[in-house]
């Protein structure tokens, strides 16, 4: 093509109406070039004839397009502009199908990790860990209240909230993909198919699914707001630049920040998209004024945190109460730069003491080593591991890292996503850029920002120290990136189908039907993720919490270690009202003054007129043991209401302990009730250790004191040798002269750490046979156990059976010993050991 | 499938629209291919310009008369167009309408009956 022709082509194409030019620019150019290449239009006279022909066409087209009448029509058609008529009904139907899937695989109760905390927070209008997630708490609480007439359990209602959010996200994804696919195909049928397949692949991506059938995290709400914002930007583009859509986006972004900042990460994609489509809109003052007001309004849910904290809810992490509304507002609207100290800490997430992203987290905070390429490569590989879970988790499911042939299917869906991205890019560069920025931000961007330690299952041989690894798998942080990729993969699959159909056009009668089997690829994640993503019939965490709480004697104090031996117990106490008399203490939280104060106040004897049952969501005073609610085997336990708080310290004394960690210079004799031990020199006494020692000293003999296993604080204070296993807990012995009929000293072995040094034989046997509950999928060895990081909970049953086997062995009851060994081995197999 | 009323509302079709439908009746074509087919079949009597062609195609796409297929011709990427069942029915209806006009014209001796060879 000569330069002359290029210029001519450009001039003519530019003359055509904008809407034709926008959609057919490259086609118009190509046709004009093809015409210019004809022999009849060569030479000077040919060029003149071509220009004349094109000029006539241009004028006719301009006139015709202005009236928008199809040639030959006498009446303008009712235009069904492609991509402009949103199929709300179809999107609703798609969301209903997604909801049905999530309901079919819904968790029937509490799950491990943060589920217990969030269920408790939502049910009691409490405040979970930083950042406090006020939007989630309020929405989930309202949702639970709305569903109350259905008569289903609170846990199911709250898990349904997550399912509803996941389904609602896919309502908007359907609309978004319908619009995108309108760029490839004018057929509404193909557009619907594209949207449906994209939604199917997104909704059944492993992590999206697994996080949408339980309220374990708040990310289904983030997914919802990201999908909503994505639909709003598409609406903005098709609305001829109306500012109201952008202002609404600003509002949603501010609102979602009150759920979790993950949802705000759609912002870079929105900004890039607006710059590409119409950058000048950012110069409009009305936009900034409107957005400022929208953001101010959208941030208001954060006020829930100080207002509710001031009411002393039973779950009140970090005690975010502020002296006045002004300070709270300063914290909220400066994002923690000034104002109320505790609330500002929450905004800055000071609790986590994260290192800068340039520092290696595996050795932090002991060392500030630069984050090297090896760790970064491992973090990228960790993302790849999670990506590899998304499309066929059940293939080689027990192998969390690669999974046999799973990478082949992962490659297939990666390629489908690339195909979808490619055709999207070719038809709509701004839209494709939006999706790409969204994906990169929520995949690579998060890998860089989160700066994880080595993945839970990665490099175990090279780095055996558990401290160098994440405590659990972190795929949930990336679920939106998996969802976005699923959308592109759906588009890619439709493209693949159409290409096959084209290839078959001259060979079969109905090529599209003949090529349709390729669409079955969309069902692969549904089929191969089901077993691992489903939480149906999983009562393990609830039963575990029940069994632990029942192992504690009336008015007992239970020291716990982390998420899985704490949050399910909170759920059972605060949502199901089981064993509220037990004081569950997260040992690590005792390093903070707010928790120590709450513990002190929660265990204070009730004064005249105080009735904690009348305000079950608030921290009032010691809650009563309810013998009538206990299983028959435990109803006869002696229960005497305590007369003192477990922590007889003033606020000032608590602050002093928190501010004064120390190292033991000379061995300290520690005495409590009938117990005497020594804390060796060189022991680093953190505030939590001092508080535990204080609680033991003040309460031993007054209240039963238990530890969940393992019990590092009991070892640190030299208390472990004074414990006796009772069911799933270790109870601190107040008196060495325990009933010898119940007390069996266990022989020392490599297993002593997990079995304990002694066993309450009859008590444990009673608990195991008459009290403990086990139901659901955990009992079926053929069902996969998806989360390897929780198998240590299953092993607790192994250790209990092992302790019983040893005790019966000591007593010479070999058949019982063998029976417990077999049962212990069964739990070991269940844990995959 | 298009309803009879929809088809009636669209009649009569313009020459350009009907020619495009005819060009696609026996196979999928890209834009320039449509232009070429029309020119060859009409021996150059009907020659659509690019604006006329794509203006009409766009409306046909909007109305579901034709649908777009992804073409991949080496580096030269073209959009191919496929006549949908609705489009085919519209074209058939228009052909029928024109055939009835021809019969009427013959009855009025404005047109000689076609001779079989």
C-alpha cells in the first residue's frame, strides 16, 4: 500500500460516522485498501474514480446513518443496540444457579480459622480483628435477622450471607461479560452463552467457591463490590459520560473499605479505564466534588467501630472506643493519621507489625533481612500453586503442590483465559486493559504487597522451621484474580467453540451444534473442584469446639493458642450459648492491655442486679454454669461460682505489666495453691506469661485451669509436669493428692508432649464415650480433607486415644489399650499422616 | 425464529440489504467478500460502498439477521458474517414478495414470462 493510499484511506475512514468508525475502523480501512488494490482503480484516473465512488458512499452513508433507518425500511426499527440492553433476568437466573450451588455445598456450622470469629462478630455485633470489618458485621447481622423467620440455625444463615454475596457478584459479572461479548458477537444467544460460561468458570474456581459457601473471611463481599464496580464502569462508558456512575463508584469504593481493603484494589483498574476512555472527565470539578461527598458518606460505616466498642460488646478486639466523635471522625477521615489512637491503629493495622515490603518476612522481626529474589520467586510460585488449585483441585487432590495431571488442566484454562483476553483486546482495548489491570493488581500486586513467608506446604524440606512458613494456605487473598481469570476463560471457550464451528461449516449441516461438545470444558471445575470446595456435612470444627469446652470443668479457665482452638469455641459460646461459664483465653492476646482488661471484667463476680444473660452480646460479669444444659454424664459436676476475677489487677497495673516484659535473672520459685515450680533463669517473660502466672496464682484452687494442646505457656512456666489430661485439654492440678482411681501417671516417652504426663482416666473415658460428638464427613475416610493446615486438630483425637491406650496399658487392660490404639491410628489416617 | 409480524414490518428491504442477505445465503463471508460476490453476481450493476455495506451489516447484526464469526486469515484478521435463521427467513420472505410482484407484472403484460431453456 502506498503512502498516498494510506492517507486517502485515513481521510475517508475519518469521514464516516463515529459509531461506524468506532466499530468498523479496521474493516473500513481493509475494504478501501482492497478496492484500491484493484486493477480498475490503479493509475491516476483509477484513483479519481475510486475517490468519486468513496465520496458518494460517504455522503450516502452520512445521510442514511443520520436517520438511522435500515436501507429500504419505511419505519425506523426498534433498535436493540448490542451490549446496551442489560439482560437482568438472565443475570438473575445465573446468580440463582450459582446460589444453588453454594447452598448445596454450604457449611452447616462453624468452620476452622476465622469462621468462628466472624460468625460471633456478626451474631453479637462484635468487633473482629483489625481492621474490624464493620460493613461485613452490620450486613451479615442484618441478613441473619432477615432470615430468622426461616427457622434455620444462625450459622447457616450467616454462611448463606457469604453465598448470597458470591451469587450477587456473579449477577454483575454476567452483565459485564454480556456487554464484553457483545463486542464479538451480535447474537444475543452467543452473548448469553458467553456470560453464562464465564460466570460458571468464575463461580466454580476453587477458592471463589470455597470462600462463598462459608463466612470464614469477608472476601465474598469484596468480590461482590469489585463485580459491582466493574459493571458500573461499563455503564458509565455506555452512558455518554454521565458523572453519576463515577460518583457512585467512588461511593462503593469507600463503602467496601469498611469491609476490607481488598475491594478497594479495583480502583487502579477503574482509573486506567477512565483515562483510556475519557481522561478529560478527571478535569471536571463536579466529579471531584461529587466523589468527595460520596467518599465521605461511604466511609460512615467505620463509625460503627468506636460506637459499638463503647458499648463493651463481648467480642471487642482492640477496644476501638474513642473519647469523642470528633476524634473518631479524625481517625476515619485521615485514615488513621491522627485522632483516636486505638481506632487509628486499626486503620494502620498496627496489630500485625508487618515489615516493609522490602524486608524478608521469614526472619522478621528478629532480623530485617532484605527480601531476596529467592523468596520473591517462592512467593510467585506460591501464587502459581494456588492458581493450580482453581480448575481441577480434586485431580491429585492430596498433593497440594502440583497434583499429578492437574497442571495440564491448569494450562488449558490458562490458555482459554489468554484466548479470551486476546479477543477482548482486539475488540475493546480499554475494556481489556481494565480486566488486565484488575487481574494483575489482585494477583501480582498482592504477591508483592502481602510479602508472605514461604507457603504452608512449600519448601518444607529446605525450611523445616514452621516459623518460616505461613500458618495456613493463603489462597483466599487472591480469589478475585481467579474469578476474573474465569471470566476471560469463559470468553475464550466461546471463541474456541466458534472457531471449531467455522472449521466444520462446510462439512456438517449444523456446525455450531457439532462443535458444541467443546463447551463441556466449562464443567470441568464444577466436577473436579466439588469434593474439595464443598463444606457440606462438615461439622468437624463445631464438634471439636464442643468436645474441648466439655473437657473443661465448670467455671474453668481455658488457655488457648491460636485460631483453631479459639474461634470455634467463641462461636459455640456466643452464638449457640454453650458453656459460657468457661473463660476462653487466647494466650497471645494477653500481650495487650485491652484483652487483659476485658478478661478481668468478664470474670468479675456479678454484683446485685447484674444479669449477664439479659445482655448476652455485652461484657457484663461472670456468666453462670448451666448444669441443666449439660449432657447427662456431666450434670452432676460440682460447680461453685467464683468469688473473684481471675485477674485482680487495676488498669494501671495491667498497663505496667504490658509495658514491662523482662528476662528472668535468677530462678523464680512459683507457688500457687498446692503447686510449686521454678521458672528458670533466662526465661523471657512476655506480658502474656506474666498475666498467665498471675491468673494461675490467683485462681488455682478457686477455678479449674485448663490448657489446650500443645501448651507452650505451660512449659514456659514449668507447669506442664503439673497437668493432667482431661479429654482434649490439660488441667492444672491444684493438689498433688488427686484421687488415684482417676489419676494415671503416663510413662515418659517421645509422645509425652502430646499425650501429657498424666491422665484423668475415668473423666476422659466418660467424655469420649458419653459426651463427645463426631458427625459428618470427617467420619468418612473416602472424603477428602482439603485443608492440610487443620489436620493438627484431627491429631488431637489421636493423642487422646494414645494417652488412653497408655493409661490402660499401665493398668494392664490390654484389650482397651489396643482398642484405643486402633482408634488413634484411625484419626491419624483421617489426618493423612 | 422471526415472527411473521416482524418480517412484515421490515418489508420491503432495500437493494443493499437484500443483496447482502443473498450474498450470505450460500456461505459465510467477510465484508469485502460480500462486496465481491454482489458485484460478480450482478455483473457490476450493484456495487456497495464500504459505508453502505457496514452500515447495513451493523443493523443486521443488531437485529440478529446475521451474526459475526471470528476469522483468522494469517495476520489478516477479518470478521466473517453468517446468515442466521432469522436472516434467512427474512430473505426468503423478501424473495417471495418480489416473486409475487414479478407474477403480477407478467399478468399486466409488463414483463414477459420466463422461458425455460
